[in-house]
C-alpha cells in the first residue's frame, strides 16, 4: 500500500466532495433570499448531481484509454469556481449553469482519482474506505462552511467558497517533487495490473458485464433516496418540524458526517467479514432508517433517523466501488464512471420529480415515496455475487525496487 499517495488523494477527495455537499447546503439560502420553489431547487440538484453523473462515464472511458491525472486537479478546481460563481450569480439561469459546471468538475475528478486510489491501496477494502471517507468528510464540512460564509457575508462573500479548491490546486502542483523526495512513486494503472495478473497465471481476467449490470441497478436504487434526502432533509427540518436554518444545517451535517463513519466501518467489515456482508448489512439497516425520516414526529427523531440512514447508506460504498472494478478488471475507469456516474444520474434525474411532489403534497409524501423505490435495491443487494481477484505480483523488478523505497 502506498500510504503517502493514498493520503494525498484522500485530501483531494475531501476538497472535491466539499463542493458536492456545498450545493445542497446553499439551497435553503437560495429559497429564502431568492424565493425559489421546491421544483426550482430540485432543478439545481439535477444540474449538480444529474449532469455530473451523466458526464462521469465519459471521463471514466477517457481515463481507461490513457492516464489523465490532470483531470483530478482540473475537476476539483472547476467545482470550486462553479460553486463560488453560483452564489454570485443573479439570475436562476446563470445560477443553474454555474452549478452544472461545478457538477461536471466533480465528475471529471472521480474516475481517475478512484482508479489511482485503488491502485495505491491494492486489494484492501480499508484503503478504499479511507479514500472514500475523504469525500464523505468533505461533504460533512460543506454545510457549516456554507452557513458560516453565506450566513455572515451573504452571497457577496461566495468567492470565499473557492478557497479550498485553490489551495489544494497549489498543493497538487507541488506534490510531485515532494513525493519523489520522500520515495513515493506513481502506483501502476489498474488496467496494467489486470493484464499482468492474467499473463502471470495464464487465466484471463474477463469483464463480467452481467454481474456489473445488476450492481448498476442496485446503485441506481441507492442513488435516488441518497440524492433526494441530501437535497430535502435540511428543508424538511426547517419547514415541517419548525427548525431554524442552523438546525437544518445541523441535520444535514449529521447525515453526511455519519456517512464518514459508515464508510470506515464498511471498510473494516469488508476486510474482516467480506465485502458482501457490508453491502447487505448497509441496505438492510438503511430501509428502516428511511422510514424513520419519512415519519419523524419531532426534530430529534429526524436527526437520529438521518444519522442512522447516512451511516447505513455508506456501509456498502467502498465495497461497491471495488466490486465494480473487479467485475470489469480491464475497464476500472469505466466501472468507476458508470457506478459513481451514470447510476448516480438517476438520483439527480429523479430529484425534480420529488421536488414537484413536495410542492404539491408536502415533503413527508416525497420521503414516503422513496420507501417504495428503495425496497427494490434492498432486495437485489442480497443476490449480488462476489468476485475476488487476487492481488497481482509486481509488474517488474524495477517496480519492486521502487515499492521498497516507498515503504522506507
């Protein structure tokens, strides 16, 4: 395991997904100051999550064809500038375009960064969970950051939201010389790893598209409640349960922070008991937690249910990423792009529909409808097959020497 490279990538993931979480955190401020409807803010959620997810498979295919590490800093920098510009925009159309650009930046980041993290971490579920939790921590930091900046300086201070991305972009420019001085080298591409393993044992590592397709269906069913709860739970706390703006931000923070705990716990469970255990345990726990959100009579019950739901939803996260890459060992970028991208598009695409339902029948009805949808992936997750690909030998004696230097 290349801990230095994995740690740095985890930091970039935190910055990137900070902006993924910043957009839902901006929505209550947009509703109160610009008088947007539920449908309008759900349209912004589509611009962020939906378009981002549609573009992500394209970036996955590009990263499989040729290493494009520059997409990592370009992605999180575009995301930061897009979010900052959305706060400064005056019209809904310009705001929507800025949010869409931020979403495309987020999409560009994920496939190459995820492939690099898997290569750096090897077959360890814990390593992938550490990388994944970086994004979850970034998402958890977004609501307090947005509340601090917009609450104190108003939308005129939105330019401050770009600061984390710009700082990380500078660190990325400096990280190459720094890592070489400390003995770290680039991890081999996963496509090269799969080819090397096939050549070493004479057994071709084929792409299992059938199993991968079933996993995509499960993640589609995961993404719809995940994106909808992320978009509406803060508004639910304020408008239905009488909470303040700070209370709305608090429940969103608890929800996303619990995801960080769930991601790390899922990695530990996956390494100790098998990754399918973390997948099934997560889905079976998330269903009653979503019921608690839909029927929460008081704010504390909502916080408790949202916290449990956030943790349960991220128990399978790292396992789903590595499982997708093992289903398609010769197309890791495509696997990451489709599972984190196209499958996630369902959440963004459905978000406006739930916004319209909330406008017409109330937020509680929207959350209740999610229960019916989420029952499908819960059942399908119980029938997903595992696929274990052994860790490959070093690609060459030169790589072995560099690995030893990196461990010193």
